[in-house]
C-alpha cells in the first residue's frame, strides 16, 4: 500500500456504484466512524496544541488557522465559531485561507499551490513570537500550507501541523505534529470525507480545551459568550440561571447590568455588584470555579 494512504483504495469502495442506496450510506458511515477512531491516539498532541494556543491567547497573542481546500474549510469552520461561542476577539484568531473569500465561493486548486499567496496572508495576519498557527493539510504537502508553516516559524510562532499522512512534510516541519491516521477514503482521494471529519473533530476538541484553559467554559456552559441578539439573550439567561442557581428573572436583570456579559452576570446574580464581579474575575484570570466555592 502507498505511503499516502489517503490516496489508496478503501475496501468498502468496491462496487459502490452498484449497490443499493442504503448500502452506500452504510459504507460511508462506516468509513466516517473508522476515520474518527484515529483521534484517540492523537490526544496527547491535541492537548499539547491546545495548551500552546491557550497560552498565546492568554498573553495577548494570536491562535491562527491556516489551510487550503477541504482542510482549509475545516479550519475556517472552527475559527469562525470561536468569537460567538467563547467570546474570543476575531482578530485574535485570524484565518489564512488559500485564495481568500473568492475561493469560498468557487473552490479552485490553483491557490493551494501558490506560496506567494501564503506570504501575503502571513503579512496581513501579523503573526509574531509567542503566537500559534494551526496548519491543516490532509496530504501534509500543500504548498500554500507549507509556506504558511515555514513563514510562521521564521516569525517565531509555534506551528501545529495536522495531517493524515505519517510521512508528511508538514508534520516534520511542525513544532507540534498531529497525525490523524484516517486511512483510505470511500471515494478514493476525497479527503473532505474521513480525513476532513477527523480534522474538524480534532479542532472541536482543541478549541474546547483552549476555552476551558482560559476559563471560558464552566460545567459545559459557554460562560464567556456575550448576548448580542435575541437568541443569545435567552441562552445567556439560561446559562446565568444554571450556573448561579438564581431564577431566570434575576438572571436577566443581572445580564442587563453587565451589558450581556455572562461571567460577571453570574456573580451579580449571586449578590455581587458589577464592580465586585469584574474585580473578582480579574483575580482568578477569568475563571469562575474559585468564585463559586459553595457549588459542587
């Protein structure tokens, strides 16, 4: 079998065109499930990457995402969710995507082969020493992504490489190498499938660990969210009520005082003033747990 297992034939591919629809779906699901099993061996590296990302953000730096094609889309999906879910400022989690916005509307292969685009994107991202960049490439050899990794290292940033090929240049270059051994695809070479799913789940895991490290998650609640629309006001009120133990009316009143910020609202709902809540959170680095000592 080829070293590039993502280009090899999957056993479930044989006769795929000729079987019933239910069987096609069953095989696809089996392939996806098999691919996700590759995450468990990568837990140590994902954890290490999350710690590096949290440290960069805690110190006022950036945790950037980079990729092209399907891998870039997986990176983009996680990147765009962080401000809304965990209250991380968008400029702290920049996205470097081969081809930019235009490539999102019409995917083409050319931009991923252009290292000059990578240099321009790096310049715009303004990465520096202490920052982290998460570079994704299923093959681990995409010129754009390799150029981002190389350029980021030269700037003093920590490079985390995600690839589905063990011998990938990206993994050899990375400071933290996350190998996801997803193997062949049901549709040969279509890494938007098993490889892409594993990459997306790996990033879900990483970003949640980062958020926990920063104090943005408490008991599974997204406590660093800011309620800035009707849906989030309701969600924020439920979070404040759930964590503080107060009623929803009290929770909404607290949110009104904190202008929608959930963490201080939780403390206000428990009896603090806004100023006291903000000061208390400053002393704990934004973590609620030390301030909720009477909770289990």
